[in-house]
C-alpha cells in the first residue's frame, strides 16, 4: 500500500478515469438489460437497430460513438447520446473519487458504489423502478465488504460492521417511516392517489404486507436504495444523503414540472438520492456535519 501511496495523484486519477470509461460501458448494458430480465453477459453488445454484434473497434467507450458519428456502421441507425454520456460521466466520477481519496483501500469500494448509484439512477429515470439486484444485492455486499475493507485501514472489524448495520437501519428506516406515516395520514384524511389504492382495490389492512411497504408517493425501491447507501456511508453519511437528496429532489421536481408543464407529474426520486450520496463521497465532512 505504501508503494501505491507514493504514486502521483494525477496518475491515479487518470487510471481511475480509464477504468470509469470501461465500467460506464458496462453500465449501459446493465441499464438496458437488467430491467428486461436479460443476461448481462450474453449475447455481446449489439446494435439496437439491426441487432448485429458490435466489433471491438465499434465498442470503445466514447471514441467509437464520436468516430461513427452516433450511428451504426452497418445499418446507419442512430445510437442514443446516452451511451457516451453514461460512459463519460462514470469516468469523471471515478476520477473525482480517486483525486479526493487517493490510493486508500476504500477508493475501489467508492467507485463500485458510485457505479451502482449511476445504474440505479438511469433505470429509475427510464422505468421508475430500482432493481433489487442493485439495492438489496448492494446492501448484502456492502454489509460484508465495507467492514472488511475498513479493517484494512485500522478500524476494528466489529466497529465497522456495527457502523454499516446502523447506517442501513437509519437509511432505510427514515424513508420507510416517512412513507408509512404519510400513508396512514392519507387514510385518516380519506385521500386517494392515482395508483394508491389501485382501481377497485381496498386500502391495505395491517394484516397485509402492502400495509407496511406500499405507500403513495414513496417507492419502496427508494427505501431499499437508502438502506444500501447507509451500509456504505454509515449513519451520519446517510443522513447527509437524505438532506442533500431532499434539496436536490426539490430542484429536480420543479425542473420536471416545468418540462412537463404538470405540477403533479410523477418522477423518480432515485437520481436525487444517488446524487446526494455521491456528494457525501466526494465532499466528506463538508456538506452538513463536519466529521
């Protein structure tokens, strides 16, 4: 580790940027296939128009898109600008993490965490869902990996495990409590929402699982995502995430309303949560609570 710490920060940042481009390319596969239940491995990358497999030269992050001018080499179908944007954004986030944290043991963890947040955000924008493979899977991995890696930096493993567990409880618990209280208050006031309860459906009873996890205006996917974030960032970090996400969500909500010209138009809260978590990673101790 001492040899890694001796490397110039600029070199570490450039390497992280390169890895970020490659991971960003993979995230495009995740964003497209995971919500559709398709394999992330097979078949290889294909043109969305003619379905012909892409060659290695046509699959270089960002550069291939620029070289081909955003179109398939074979059929000329237009390729979404999102592909290079996701690749470049992931690379920039990886580079920023490397610049901030250097060659610390947690730096690769922060990068994997950021990749999961980016994938969850884009999927939430497209489908208004956050797959359990990212939130619940990430939670399980974080509860094991984060304490293990933290112990390499001198933190006792048990202390790090308790921190991750408490962070998960705080992250998921706070948003769940908000959604649950809102649902019960809505019932008491006789309010109804477009999708809650559904057409011809009754308000969930306490004996039903939906009573505890199905809320108007709050997606349970967001609850699970915040639990995963808490397992990585700990209790203070996830509270900062919630505060930052609330402010960012307000801005995004107003922007979405202006774009759709509907003040009650629904939008996914996942991107605001992810952005808040990334700010905590990139600005540790400089958002709300110095630590």
